[in-house]
C-alpha cells in the first residue's frame, strides 16, 4: 500500500502542479493584456496631450487678443459717447443763444412772396435774353 499511496500523492501533486501552471499561464496572459492596454491608453493620452496643449494655448492667445480688442473698442465707445454728449450740449447752447434770430429768419422766409420773386426772375430773363443773343453774335 505504501507504493500505491505514494503514487497517488505524486499523481495528485502532478495534477495540482499542472493546474497551478495553467492558472499561472492564464494569470500571465491577463497580466500581459492588462499591461499592453495600460501602455496603449498611456500612449493615447500622451498623443492627445501633445496635440491638445498647443491648440488650447493658441485658443487662449486668440481669446486674449479678442479681449484686448474688446476693451479698446469699449474705450473708444466711451470716448465717442462723451464727444456726442459735448456736441449735443453745444448744439443746444447754439440753439438757445440764437433762438430769436432763428425764429426771425424762419418767419422772414415764410413771408417771402414767391410769386413776386418768380415774376421778377422772369422779367429779368426777358430783359437780359435779347442782350445775351446780341452778345452771342460776336463770338
């Protein structure tokens, strides 16, 4: 019985050893897959970072340029609004200072006899017309 039990122990040990070797091989395979996946992910991350960082930097530079231009534009708008306010004040002062003269001028223009003016122009044309014809003959 001694030899038989030693043989059984050896077989059992061999079976367990084979099982452990199979499990170790599977574990090694999965470890290789995991390591390969990690390296691929790391390379992809490095690729994205090297491609993305310059683009982000360029975008930020453009953003800063636009912000500076916007601030300059706002300063110009403020300056223009102050100038418009001053011009409006000056126009109001001009109208107030010359209100009587402007009213008088408007009243005088409304009192013009346009029919009489047109008749006087026509009479002048009738008078000067023959003289103009006479002067054309000397050309």
